[in-house]
C-alpha cells in the first residue's frame, strides 16, 4: 500500500492539518491490515468484528504517534497532547461516518474514546525505541485482536500474523509518514 505523506505546498502546516493527514493515513493502514487478515484466511463473523479490529489498529497507531512525538520529534508535552487528541478526534469522526453506514444510527465515537483511554494505560507499560515497538507492545496488539477474532480453528494464529507482520509493517509505514508530515 502506497502512502502519500508529503505536502504539495512549501509552507508550515498547523498541528490540526498534520493531525488530519495522520488520521487519514492511519485509517487507510488500519483498513488495509483488516483486509489483509481476511486475505490471509482469517475469518470475520461480521462487519462489527472487522470494525473492532480496525479500531485496535487505529489505537495502536495513536500510541506510536504519541511515542514518536515525544521521543523523536521532541514536541512539547502540550503540542504532543494537542496532536494526539486531534488525531483521535479525526479518527473518531471517520469511525462515526463508517459505522453509521454499516450499523445505522448511534454514537460510535464515545466508546472509541473510552477504549483509547483504556488502551493508553495498557500500552504505557511497553517500550517504543528507535527500532520500533517492543515485543510486549506488539504482543498486546496481537492479544487484543485475538480476543476480537476468537480462537476458532481459522483464527487461532491471528496473534502471530499481527505480531510478526502487521504490527511491524504498520510501524514501518506510520513512523516515516509522521516524520515526513512534520518536515
């Protein structure tokens, strides 16, 4: 999957503009990985399950963005918080729009924000270095997706797919995209 992460115009962009681009890129990556799981013969029971997997991938990327903003881009705590919050709000808007189309009327944003807060405290236990997410960081993503997918014969190895391939590949794509957007 090709990711466009360079600005067309040569001027400074606001944190909100960068957040919008990151939200769009993260949505595309999450959606691509959810589709990839199906292509690898893992089985979704329904669209809700697929959306829940996409949401886990989005939250994983938010954690990476937060770490990169602090460790590599050296944003102030205030700017880092503004950026991550803006990305989460824009992701929430995308989730709301897509969920309305799939599931009908309802509030899909508030449960997303609640899950972000829950996962943030969980991911806080794991390290992220210049080499990317640690093994426990990736294992947590794999575990959460395994919980969504279930442990049927078709899905019992999904944790390995997520940890060994999808999680590292997401990091290899979102990290440089974020760097590029701040140039």
